[in-house]
């Protein structure tokens, strides 16, 4: 598997270098040289495969000869060891539950696979330092995925006061090889600090730096697996399949595009956003205008300059009209999000989190405006208990809290206070 930078498609690196480096020196993002389709028979007989078998087949197709099949199978079996069930709300509307992993969020798939892949490639005696910016769920998933991984130290940057209490506890209470930095700013500020660190010559001489954000290609590979797993579980595969994806940094949607390139029959992707609606605006106007993010209930989507837009643009050769043929964008505010949480609960007896609620609204609007009948799958990316105050207030009743979340309430937060100034972050890293 060879990869190039979105800023330089003529320069290639190995998968090992791309995973351990995280970000190209030219500040682009790594992309596979090619994404080849799986045989049509794979999808025609998809019900015969377990989730792990699907993951292994897709991973093998993507990484080709970069890892032996034996090692790749071990990585898949260690990382993808929890389910991604589809729950039907009504005919044509289904929920793909992605919160059954250790941190109760979809990012467990990417974080655990990345940790296994890095551990496989990391043969250097010098510690590998993983820098991660989080707007909510990434930090907890990476903390759980990399906890006590030999030779790896994780530094998580999160925006102060802009993640839920339980999200914060997930990334600030583990200790050991996990350090949390509480940044006095937004997610975009955290992401900017991480990207600047990768480009700083002095830091890179002193440390081996990499990332477990979706800027690292290792995160996107496993996220493509559950799109196929969801398709497998559909009883009716005759209607066009539509995925509604709550979107912030757009790694999740980009992984879906990878799955489509590998042959998954997807009719349409829906980019469902909150008030940070940069990509839906682009799909409408053809103008990409990133701006500072604003805080919302669906905090994992509070991103004003989505990194993975560069990958999306690369996949479509920067051609707006072709991209908007495959992707439809919608955005909703917090009031609409709350109403959706209540509607899903009252109509279907299902408790959904704020991110899934945004995806529900987008799928509903798309289907109401559509000319043909579609089979819609919305991605429920986090357990509703992670947003317990909002959800309980809206539905008017208590919800069950998984034991591993309940235990966090009593743990003490440990975080280093950090400004948004890169010189302060650099000084801390150098020390």
C-alpha cells in the first residue's frame, strides 16, 4: 500500500510511515494511491460473513502487501471485537449503533485499530508520542484504545468547558501513559496546535510524533468496515441505500466514501451537521468557507475547519458538482436537535443521543424530499448516557447508565491547563 499527500500526489510513502508519521511534512493528508473494489460476489453473499470476516477482507484489500495476512488478522480480531447492530425504527429508517465499544462511541473502532497498527509498526526504542485533538468522543476512545500500550505515550488536547462531564472523565482519569491537556479555546484551536507541532522541526527532532485523530489514515480504514456490516444486516437490499452521518471533522463520512469505492452499493451519503455547517454550505454553493466553530449540544461535531474535507475534495478531484451528486448536506440547531430526541423517543420508544438526533433529522428531510423510496441508515455515534443531562431533560425520564460510565463519576480529573498559544504548547512538549 502506497500513500500520497493531498498536497503532493506525486510523492509516495509506505503505510508504516504514514501511520507512524500521521501527517505529511507539507501539511496535507495521506491518501491511498488506489482503492480497488472487492469482487461483486463479496457483496452478493455478504450475509455469510461475520463482522470480523468483513473487516479482514476489507483491510486486506486496502493495505495489500503492507502487512502479512496473519498479523493483519490478529490486528482485526483484537480491535474489532464488539458488535455494530442495526436497529429498525420503521420501514426504511434504521439506526446503526456504534457505541458498543469500550468508550461507548464510534471512535472505538478507529482508535483500537490504530493502536494495534501502531504497535505492530513501532519497533523503535524511542517512545512514540501520539498527539490527539478532541471535540468530545475521540479523546475517550483513544485513551481507552492506547491505554498501557508499550512504547506509546498519548497526549490529548480538549477544549475547556466544551465536552460533557462524562466525556471529560473518560480522557482525564486513566493516567499511566495518557495525559490530558485542557485548552482554553475551541476544538479548532486544539487541532491547530497539533498540526503546528507536526510541522515544527525542533519538536520532531526531539520526539517521534504522530496522531490518532482522523487526520491519521489508520483511523479511517476501520471506519469503512461498519458501513458494510450495516448493509449486511438490511433485510431489504432492493431499495437504494442511504447513510445519514453526523459530521464534524468528516472522517466518518470519508470512510463511507472509501467503502463505496470498494464496491458497497450506496445511493447517497447525507452530511448531517449542527450549526457548524461549513460542508452543507459548500455543497449548496460550491464555496468552501471554514470559520471558527460554535458550541452546540452535539459537541463532537463542533468543527469549523474540518480536516477531512481535503480528503473528500481529493476523492472527487476538487469537482464540486460531482461531489454534490453523491453527498447531500443538512444542518440543524440545538432546538431542532432536542425536538428530534423527543420525537424518536415518543414515536419509536428509542433513546438517541444529540449526534444521532441530527442524523435522524437529516435522513427524515432527505426522504421527505426524495423522489424515490430509499432504505435509510442513520449512524448513532455515541451512547445517550454520555449526554445524560440533555437527554433526560428532553425525554422526561431517567436513562440507564452503563457501569463503565457510572464508575467514572467518582474518579478525580487530572488535566494540564494549556493556552491556545503554540509557543506554550511547544515549551511543554520540549520539557
